[in-house]
C-alpha cells in the first residue's frame, strides 16, 4: 500500500492514520524487502558509502599529521576514535535523519537541488572539515605529551604554533581540495539517485495499489 499525506478534511473514511515514525518504518520495510536491488540500491547503500568516505578521509588526514609529528604508535586509538570513527558515524546518522527521512516521508516537498546541496554540506562538514580541524590539535597534544616533536608553547608563542600548523598542512591542501570536490559531487549524485529512486518506488506502489483495487483483493499493512 502506498503512503500519502492529506489534510484531515480530504481523508477517505477508510484511511489508516499512522505516525511519521510508523510511516518511516513502513517505507524502510518496503526498501529493504524490494526484490529488485537496482530499483533501491541508492536508498540502501548511500549512508554506508558516505560513512566509508568520511572514515577514509579522516584516516588520511590523521595519518598525515601523525607521520609529520613522528607519533608512531603513541595515542593511535585515542586519535582514531574521534577523528575516524566519530565522523563516519555522524555522517551516516545525519544523512539518514536530515536527508533520507524527508525524502521517504515527504517526497517532492523540496527541490532536488536543495536536498543535494544540504547532503553535500553535511558530508564535507562532518567528513572533511571536522577531522581537518581536530587531527592537528590531537596530534600536537600527543606530540607534546610523548616528546616526539619539539613544539613551541601555545601560550607563549601562538604565532609559531600557527606557522607550524600551516607548514604541516600546506602539502595536503591540494589533496583536501580534490577530496572536497569529489565527495561533494559524489554525495550530490547519490542523493539525487535516492530522490529519483524513491519517486519511482512511490509510483510503482501506486500502480500495485491500483491493480489490487481492480482485482478486488484485500490490502493489509503491518507495522
């Protein structure tokens, strides 16, 4: 059965009223049980793909600063959790909640470009900007604590600390620019596919519902 929004005055007498959480659960049940993977692949796999991209980017940025500051194995787990794992998790959750939820519950409510831009913003912010800010801070902290690199005092010579950060960051600036462009474009493409496939899925559900009505078959919905 296809879901649809309507004003209370426009509802048919036999309409089944459900909450947004129930509607989202029902939509996901359709997506995960759909027999043709090619029709719903973006809805199933986009959050995981975006999360993986954020994790790889975080690991790349973290490894760069750790290598420059000769940290070796010092604080490896403590730095990887906030810089690699946290962005990956929050990238997936933000896409599911702020992108997929509106697409599934209220299709055609926003322009596709707006949804794509918002998705790219979350991806680049959580998957690239956040680890780029946190990685040098964590690496500087561990380098000072473990005495692996001679660092100027933040309180006594903040300009020297800033110059060192700029010196260490300059080599990866072109790579970061390329990563931002690739991830933003790929995220917009995948989000566009989600919107398109959800719309086609909705049309197909309407067709199935119409066929059931013609054949006088009972319809059942489980939550």
